[in-house]
C-alpha cells in the first residue's frame, strides 16, 4: 500500500453527501468573517502585547505584528484557493490528501490536532486568569486550590468553560455562530475602546527609540532549550531588541493570529463556499491586523516599554490603570473574559471538523464521524475533544501550551502553501472560484517567511513538536494505514457494518 496514495477532489466532495456524515449548510460570508475575527482576537493581543514589547521589540512590536500578519496573509491567499476548490471539512488535512497523499495528510491532520486542541486549552486557561482577575475580592473569588494547575490542584474555571463550549458545539453550528456574533461585538467594542480612549494618553517620547538597540540576553549564557533555533544553527549570540528582536517577537505574537484557518474547516457547512470562504478568510485577517497594529501603537505610546511588566497577564488594563482611568481597565478585563470564551469555542470547532474528516476517511475510528440525527453535528468527536481540552486546560499552565500552537500552525501554513502549487500542476482542470494571484511568488514567500518564523522559536518548542509528530506516526502505522478507506478501495458509501456501528 502506497504511503502517498491520493484521494481525488471529486471523491472528497462526493463523500460529503453520505447521509450519516452530511453536515448542515448554514453559514454565509458574514458568519465566516465573524468566526475569523472572533477566533483571532484573543489572548494573543490581550496578553502578548505587553510581554513582547517588554522583552523583545519595544514600540516596534507593531512591526512584529505586521510581519506575523504578512505571513498569515500570504498563507491565507493559498488557503482561500484551496478552500474554494475543495469545499470539504478538514482544512489543510483535506487539501494535503488531494495533493501530497495519505501520509502527509495524516501528518498535517495530526499537526492540526496540536494547533486546535492545545490552542483551545491555552485559551481556556487564559480565560480563567482574566475571570479570576474580575472576581478577585468578591464573594465569588476562586479559591487558590481551584485557580491554577501550577499553584493549586486544578484550574476549575478552565475545565468548566471547556465543557460548556462542548455543549454549545454539539447543539449546532448555527447556535455557535449566533453566540459568536454577540461576543465578537463585545470584543470589538473593547478593542475600539482601547484605541479611541488610549490615543489621548499617548506620549510621543515613548516611541523613541522605536526599535531599541540590540542587546545580549540577560541571565547568563543561553542554552539550546531556551534559545531560538536559528541562533543555535548559525552559532549566533542570543540577543533581544534590534531587528532580530522584532523578528523573534513576530514568531511569538504569531500566536495572536492563530485560528483564521478555522474558517477553511467550515467550508462543508457553508452555503456558497466558493465565494464565501475566501471572503471570510481574507476579510477577517485584514480587520484584525489593522486593529492589532493600532492597539500596539496605543499601548507602547501610553507607557514606555521599559515600564511594562512582562509577567503582567493584563497589560492593556494595566496601561489604563497607570494612566488613572481604572474604569477602562475594568471594562477591558471583563471584555477579555467574555471574548476568550468564543476563541475557545471556535478552536474546538476547528479540531472537531479536522478529526471528523480523518474519521470519515478511516484514519481514525469511523464511528467518531457519526453526525447527530437532530443537530447535524459530529457529536461524538466533539464530546471527546471537549473532555481533552478540559483536562489539558485544567492541569497544564498557559505558558507551556503557547509556543506549541505557533509552531504547529506555521508548519500547516508551509504545507498548504506548497500544496496549492502542486494542485495547480496536477489538476489544472479543477474549477477555482478564487485563484491566488502570482501564485508562484506568493506561495514561495509564504513558505520562506513561515520557516523563518519557525526557526525563531526556542529549541524546547521544537523538541516537543517533534515528539508529538513522532507519536502521530506511530498511531498512523499501527491503526490509520490499515483502516484507511482509500487503502481498502472504498469509495462513497459505508458498509452495512459501519452503518450500524
């Protein structure tokens, strides 16, 4: 059995009509754009703004966000062509199956599990931190033993929000979309408040120097585990600030952009995916990039980057507290708490759709691809995902999870960018409602920039990522390869045994 057997685009589309695996088509362009904005605006902007400004880039964190946004935009153009050509659940997994073959598809699917599940867990833990900040000093204050995995027994708020989101997702994609619309409006209002109110407190002296002079990292000689991989490969002296600090900062704040590719995973549930999916992907990314840069300029203009505490979990609120307008800081904390809820929801939704596609292909147990007879959602894999996110967020801290999400996402972007070139050559006959402009240049730049950002992540993150991918290969060769529907010669339709499972 070939490890690189491919599944045709026509077969992938035909399988979406199987009765037991058919998802409801309820979403339009506005739904997808709101989904994208909802998932992107999260802990990245609410937390990493202060961290990266204080430790890596200074006021030039705005440039770090611009670079990260550019990498996403290049990949987004490739995603948009793929999603309009192959409107099937699974995102990069499904695209890779049609271009590179089954083994690579499995690798990217396993990688997306890392991105979405770990990402949702990290955001659930982030939600818990903001919630505790809001409830502090009230009768509802969370006891220390139930407030975090590192200092207590379990992070109970994170567990509860993961389980609540699971129930909402099982209840239906349209219900999820309506809840998302309300919460996105709240998040946009909070971000708008930061920008509009913060402009009046900007001191232009805080922008000088805009790119602080490069300086060696403190705390002695850095080792492989804590240094960017690129410094180890080329024997460079670890440093912060300067141009290198801006680039390293871009690799870190990339976390703030994760999730726009979730829009591609909903293609099968979109009424007109050829038109609406590209609008949702590109529209949401453009909106949040502008907002991120504006927020960075406001926050670093309100206070010197040297005065920002890198360990501050709420740097946006703190900036206003120090300016003497604590009520705005309180509003930001409440808005962040509410806003992170929807990020958890959408990341979990992305994970369930990828796993659903893998189960429908037989690479995971096919019973996991069962769709609820009333709600039209993949309820079994959703429930399993919810339990997994609850356990991770309840017993693992936010910092351990963050960089893993970034490296997994960048790796997915690399494969999608290469894949769109491959499919152009192998299937030029396919109808493409959206075509990536200057595809050779765009895809090449996307690959190079994403790889460069990956190299700016620390060695410890790379080791964890490689271990996770090694586990995935074991699972594939032990189970997935022998149970693959494509490998067994099955096409559309299930066997009687499968229908009664």
